[in-house]
C-alpha cells in the first residue's frame, strides 16, 4: 500500500462490503515423508505445518473482483508510485533521437536496455502544486517540466542520468477528446442513427453506439463502480478514451511506428489528480493489443500508460532525488533542451507555441465535456441560449439549450458518489411483476423516487459524471489543506499562516483550499484569451477554413476541423483505424462475492484445485 494513501484521504471511497477474496484457500502441503497417507491428521500436526505463502495481488486483480466498490487502489498501489518511476529510470538509459533506431538494434553498446521516457501532466495536478507554492498554473507546469526533463532535474542524479524526453500537456489531447465527444453525441442522437440492440454481454463493446443519456467515461472511479455494481448502465457509457488513455495511445503508437521499435521500449508516466487513474492504466483494454497492427495473441500486451503518479507523489519523486521542487526554474525549457517529436505535424500539435488553456469556470474543472457539447449544439442552432438550473446540491446541475419555446437538448452534471447513486437508481430498468396477472415492466420506484423522476433522467442527452465532489481538482491524489504547511516546510518555505500556529483544518478549511486550487486552475484562461483569439485566424488558414465557417468551426477556442485533421493524420501514419485509436470498451464484472456456496460445492472446488476428485 502506498505510504501516502489511506481511506481517510479518499473522498470517493466506499467501504468494501466483504473482505478481499483474491487470497485463495489452499490445502496443507503434501508431506514428503513415508507416513501413512490415510492417517488422520490431528490439529497439533496441522498447526505445525508450514502456512501457505501470502497471495500476490495486483491492480489488475482488483479490477477483476467486485468485492470492493471503488478505490481499489488501496491494495498494493505501490506498483505505480514515485518509487517505480525512479527504479525504472535507474534500470534503463534514456534513448535519444535521432539515434534511437541504431541503439535499439544493439549497435551502440548496451542500448537494448534503453527506453524512450515520456511524461504527460494534467492541469488539475498543476493547479494543486500552483496553489501550494503560490505560483500560476503555467509556472507550476514549467517547474514540473524542469524536474522531469530539465538540466537540474532528474537527469542530474540516478544511476544512468535518465530523464523524460517529452513532457506533454494533457490539455492538448483533451481538446481531441472534446471534439470526439461532441461527434459521438451527435452521431448517437441523430434521428437516422442506426442503434441496434446489443447482444447480451456486448453492451459496452467498442463497436456499439451509446444510448441516451450518454454518460461520461473519463472518470475511472465512476467506471469501476458502474462495471461492478450497475452493469445496466454500460449501454449508456461513452466509448471515448480519457485524455490520459488517449495520450498513451498516441505516444506509443506513433513512436513505435516512427522509430520502428517495440511499444515495450517506450515508458509513459502520467501525473494525475486521482488515485483511480492508476486503475485506468491497468485496464486490459488500454494496451497495445487494441491498436498494434498484426498483434500476435501470444505476445504480452504493453500498457499505453505504464505508471500513474499524483501531485503528492511527484513531490516525493523530487525529494527522493534530493531536489528542492520550490527552487526549480519557473520558466519553460529552452529549445536546446527540447527534442522534436518524430512527426512534424504532431509535434506542432503536441507542443504548440501558445499553451492550451483551461476553460472558463462555467465549464467546470473536470475537462469541460458537457460545456463543449452544449456549445457545439448552440453553434449549430443560432439564436439559442443555455438555461442553467441547480439541483438538490451544488454538484447536481441541469442544463437546457432552448430557442424560444423549443428545448433543443437537455443535459446534466452529477458529481460525487451520493449523487451518482441517485442517478443510476433512476436509470435502472423496471422489473416485471412476479404476481399472477401483474403488468409487465412495472416495479416500485427505487429509493422512493417521485413519479417521472426516472423518465426525467432519461430525457438527458448527456450527463457529465465524476466521482469526486467538486470535480477533478478535488481528486484523492491532490495536496490536502492539512498537508500544505508540511509540504512548504519541507521545501524551505514559510507557512501560509506565518509564525502563527494554524488550527486543525476541517471541512470548511478544505472547501476554502479547494477554492484556491480552482482559482489556480482557471488562472490562465483570461490571460491567454487575447493571444488565443489572435491565433485563431492563422489556425483557420492552416487547415484551409474560410472566415464564413470560422464561427461554426471554433468551439471554445478549439478548431473542430484542425482536430479532425490531426486525428486523420495520426490514423494514416500508424495505419490504425480511428475507432481503435479513440475508443475503448467496458464490461460487466462478475464474481461469486456475496453468493451462498454450499459446503459440498466448496469441497469439490478445492478437490479440483489440487487435482483430486470423487
């Protein structure tokens, strides 16, 4: 278990209903002496025998078990930690372009042990560090890049002097996700859209179209919860990959093709705000088997994201190497320290001259999926306006795009598990009455829901679902208010309260701290607006779009034409279809947890396990 993780730190944690079932029952080891095989063993002899070895549990095992509901990362998340990052850097030398193909072939000493190291950083993690060190989100991003790739960062220490060749802002890939999400919703809701009924067991398949209401799939805590406890919502889940997963797919598919190396020679770490992102990286669907051409089933698939660490773990990473994070330069890396990505078009996309900005506060701190979809529909319906209505609390908000008396589209935002549980209960299909002569498809409304509540939820076209109350800036891996003074003291900085001892922080102080993190998250939006708009016309000229279509094409400062052109180029150079690159699948997770098993079935199962029988 991670040294910095406990259930108390996780605001998306639901206590497991039962103990972990992964450690299987074992029989005592067979005796090697010549004692009678039919002798009855006494309790004293059985107690003296060697105990079975401890079971080995991985994150993949957690995903295949429904014993826990969420936050399964509480079991052995040390497999993905800052220690794993340092161990990998010390075990492999950084491969440098343009000598990568030769070094992989072994013509340059021990080069077969080298790896291409790539990092991606989320804006929420940058905002957490920005609030702690009283800098802007952009400056926090520069400090992270200096740590991971700068001359005074990780390369200054370690066994091999290895560091990360590329540090990618996931805001870039988030723009691709937003455009793809809007396309997915438009396709699914089109009047002539062919949406056949899925076969049993294929409700979450990659080649199926989600049904209304479409639910976001970017939050792994929510996905884990849905797959294990409410599989009936699988047909509603968006098939789109998250920015973390999409970045991993792009990095490994392009580098493997351009340098003619195996995906296993590329090592990708993601800095995220949430511990559940470690679970997402462990999904078997998010591996090279999904996109690698001519993939051999006998080959072990390579994960698109090898390791996920959080903002807190990033500071541990610096401390372990004796680096004072607060003293790192707040300026961007110079061009002399930057290696171009091995494709000119993708290099310009991943590392643009002006930094991609977060959306306005109205879009929220979780990527802005819902906001972008509403803005897309509004651009297609001139004269329409967005009506906002708060629900039972601040984490439930309803949106309607209206034009006069007409309602064009309805959507909603549900954050936090208490609200999510209310949502999924209303989506639960009715059961047929078991009474003789009872009506088919009628059941008591769950949770005492008012009449029409379920139908109202089903009228939503899109629902943005996030496990953490307040959104992704409140992720379990972010730095909490009670940790701020300790972190600052470790970095040689003054406490936020000066020399006055601060009282023990409570929910009020944590809420105020989250407000500061949100302020840092949105800090770059206004400053970058003017520059972004000035570059808009130039971007339109680059993709061949005239001024007449510019207004409809630019949604929230994102060019739909440009993004679609990038995706088409990505698909062309890797020879992988768009579906395999952008989308993924979900599946129902079943287990025997909570099911009654007779003693005879249990004994028979043990007998089969050890090769016995009746």
